[in-house]
C-alpha cells in the first residue's frame, strides 16, 4: 500500500535576515504569479482541465512580469488551475443544495455561495507546490544546527540558498522512510514552514473483520467489531470517552477567564495555542487506539463522517444548544483525518462512510420505523429491539464496508445476524407511548 503523508517542518529560528528577506520576496512573487493566472482564467472563462488553455504568449508575458523562472511559472499555473477546480466542485455542490432548499434554509444558502478564488483574501502569500526543478530537501552534513536543509532556487539566475529546517524526530523518521514528492513554503503567524509531501510503502494487512466507528458529541467514539459468521459479543462493543480532554479544556477555559479578568495579556499571549494543542493531543491518542485495535484484529476501519452537520445547523434553526455543542466540542473533521492517517501508516484499510440515516435505520431489520426516546437509546417498532443508539449507528457504518471488503462471506451471513446483545422485543405499551 502506498501512503502519502504531509509533514509540517518549521524553518529554523536561526535563519539570517538576508535569507528571510529572500524568502519574503520569493513567496510574494509566487503569490502574484498565481493571481495573474487566476485572473486570466476568470476573464476568459477558461476550462481548467489538464494544463488549461494558456497560450505560449501568456506564459512568456507572465514570466516577464514576475521575473520568475519558467519552472516557477509552471508551478504557479498548476496551483491556479487546482484552485479553480476546487472552486467549481464546491459551486456544483452548492447548486445541488440550493435546488432542493426551501424557506429560511434557502435564504441562508444564497448567502453561502462560494466565492471565486483570491477575491476575499490577500494574494500576497499563496503556497505553491515545488518539486526538484526549484528546490530539494536534503540531509545536512556541514550545518550543525540543522540535520535537514532546504535548497531553494531564488529570483537570481543560477543561484540557490540553503534554508535550515528544524525537524523533530518524528519528521526525521518519516523523511528516512519514504521519498519526497514535493513541498510548499507556507507562512503562518509570522513564521515560515515547509510542508513536505512524502510517499512510502507499507505492507498490506489481511482483512478478516471490519470496525465501524461512530463519532459522537457526548462520547468521543463508539466502535463495533464485525466478523463474518460470528454474533456480536460484549467485548466487540467499546466506547472511547473524552472526559479527560474536556476536563483539561475546561481548566484552560477557567484559567483564560481569570487571566482576562486580571488583564494579564502577556500570559494570555503565551498560552494562546494551548487549547488547540491539548485537543490535538487527545484526538491523536484516540486515533492511535483505533489503529492499534484494527491491527490486532486484522480489521478494516469504516469511519462515519457526518458531512454537513455543522453546515445544516445554521443560526436561527431553533437548535441553539446543539449548534453551540457542535461548534465547541465536535471536531469530527480532525478526528476523521487522524484516524485515516494512523491507519494508513500501519497498512490498515480505512475509508470514510457517509452517515446518512445510519442513526435512524435499525441494524437488524433495516426498518426506518424507529425512534430515539433519549440520546443513547434506540427503539425499532418493526422488530421491537432496544439498543444503544451509538452502537446501532456504528454497526450500520461498518456494514457498508463489511459487504464491500469481505464479499461473499459477508453476503452469506452478516456479522450481526445472530445479535445476542439486543433486548427483548419492546412491549405494546412502549410502542403506544412512542407513537404518541
């Protein structure tokens, strides 16, 4: 299995002012070049497939305006084309949503029309993907402060500068493991970083089971292990709670509030990224647990992705508490990304499964005649089972990948066909109460 990872390596703090000035000029010139290509695409309503419809005269004129090498100009052209492809994909999705929207939701969607590239933000620092024609990441032999350096072409012809990087041991292990495809120079919060894209091979693992993962707000994750021709057991169902994460974040919130009351701005500035780092740490730990669980069971991982859940919970929809919880607690995009990274780095198959109707469909009979009297309880009026709602959703998510990966074995007998953990059928009184 080929794995592609992007690592963020900071530029060394000992970089001289002269080299820093060269990086500032180079990145500004690259952003200007991307903007010129984007302007041509918009004015001509150009197709953005392949290498675009730019003429040799366009390339020569932009090269003279920016005073960049032809390699840099081609990389800026590719970046502009990629940006417009992304815009067209987002706009098509927005048009599909708008076609079926009504009422106040339609008014909200009209205001959320995707903007064309480079119209609502600064064009000075646009990261451009660079390859061997314009720069290389090399091991350092003479520079003691940096084990890895960046050899980068400048605006001066036949002249390269050596930019020291400040990698951690994690970065060094990844750089040794695979080969470098390309990199980007990114400026964030006044500091330069090199985003290095690495490709390496990992041995494939056999798939003998599937782990369904349901991301939750109150509980971090609910997991279910599905095996062919085997009923569910208690040890196949697990919860990953994030109580420690919430506790640490609440402590930081109280501390920030106290520092604000006492107007200690220097201490607040020192801790401004602490909350994000704490959340990243615990989300990464949960992803590692999922990957290790899958490796021990030779299982593939199906992660439910609640696409559009924050997008649909707009202001004024009458669910103020739900919107607040989603904004503050539910980092489903980051959790999903970490799970995919940790699984693929170990050779484990991991896929994202849309969560449409997985929380309302009964995992045993497939009926939609269900209800949830509480956040954690699931009732089915067709077959009459009572089940945990998070586990029911995780089974539905895992069953999608289960049928794809295990083929005839899955169709012969689903893992939950002999489910022994469901309760007795719900009584008629329960059904009547739910219908009322």
